[in-house]
């Protein structure tokens, strides 16, 4: 399986403190029509830390049902206790999914040996494809490139969502990308730079907005139309910082509610709704689009 293109780490809409599956189905239909390459529920943008245990499998089941094999589905499954991640994986194997996105262990901050053994153990206990997620400003520990290269040798570890925050590390990874291993940026602002330096795409929260433009940037770069891609990218580049000015996914949910794609602005604590100041800035973006 080749992971490439624009992948959507889809939000989880809530209504009266329950998952709003009516809005969720509408979102999936909308984004597939916009040309995304795949969907990833239960990531950070999907507020995975506040999804109840009984909601987790229901959300997986509904995602598979609503997508109906139109695009690949990778489920966000991670944690800092390897055995628990493996247990969760076993629950997922009965569903028609294409794999998982799994974040590096957080809080207990293992060294590179521990990170390698964590992912190796997960991979040995499932036939599902695995995308590694490196986001050290959330986990407290970077996955170094040498560790990534070792993990890429494992058959079902097929790619990485790179949010290292270190452009030097990201460039070295792209220049020395393992054969058959996908490198997708999770730093939305680096999407164009990643593509023109040999990256395979992005897993982009901001692609909830102006989705077809993100898809066009990808297609134009693939076709070698770098100048056309850059002109389209410049307008997207201006919007992205606003979507992360306050905690994700609250700014996105504000925009999606304004666009009538979801019924409610609801997030779950500790994430709050956005400030009036940011709402005003986002209104300006939406009204000018």
C-alpha cells in the first residue's frame, strides 16, 4: 500500500456531548467528493484523548460504513503502554480498515531503543499497515532519523507523519527516504516544501478548509507544474497559521459550523471554543473565499 496525496485527519463532531454521526457522515461524503486520498479518524484533530472507550469502536465502525471503500481508512491508535496499544489493535482487526496511524509514546519519554521496540512490537502483533507519527512537541521525545530508517525495514511499517518541527531533520529524511516508505508532512505549513523535495503528501488538519485547493497543489507538483502549484499555495499559506492560533480543532470546528458542515461548535474539555478575536479573523477568511 502506497500512502500519498492529501489525507484528512477528520474532526469528531459533537452534539449535546455525544458524537454527532449525522454531521460525521456528511463530512465524510463531502471530503471524499473534494478528492482527498484517505481519511484518518481518532487523531489529535479528532480529539482522540477525550473519546470514551465505548465511543471508540462505534466511531471506527461508522467510519468504515460511511466511507464504504471509496478511499482508504487509517485509524489513529497510539499510547505510551505498548501492551495496551496491541490490545486495541486486536479489537480493530475485524474491521475493513487499511491500517493505523500510531503516535510515538508520550509522557514517559523512552529513548530511541524504547521507541524502536515499541513500534517493532506493535508491528509484530498485527498484519495492519502502520504509519508512524513523530510529533515531539506533544510527546516529549523525537524519533531520530536513524530510528526511522530501522523501522522502515519492518514490512508493515509503511510511512511516517513527520511533525518533527526540525526542518533539517525533515530534509535529511526526504533526501534519504527509504525505498517504498512514504513521508507525509504533518506540519501543514510545510506541505509545499515537502512535496517539491520528494515527499509523498500530507496528513493535514487544515485541509478541512479549501480542500480541493490542497488537492490541486499536490496534483500540480506531481505533474511538475511547480509555479502553478506555488501560486495556489500562497493563498493557503496565509490561512494555515490562523487555524492553529488557538488549540486544534476548535478553530476548524468554528469554520465548519459557519460553513454548515457540522451542527455544533462543541469540543470537549480541556479544549475550549475559540476567542471572539480569532472568530473575527476567521470570519474575514471565510467571507473572502
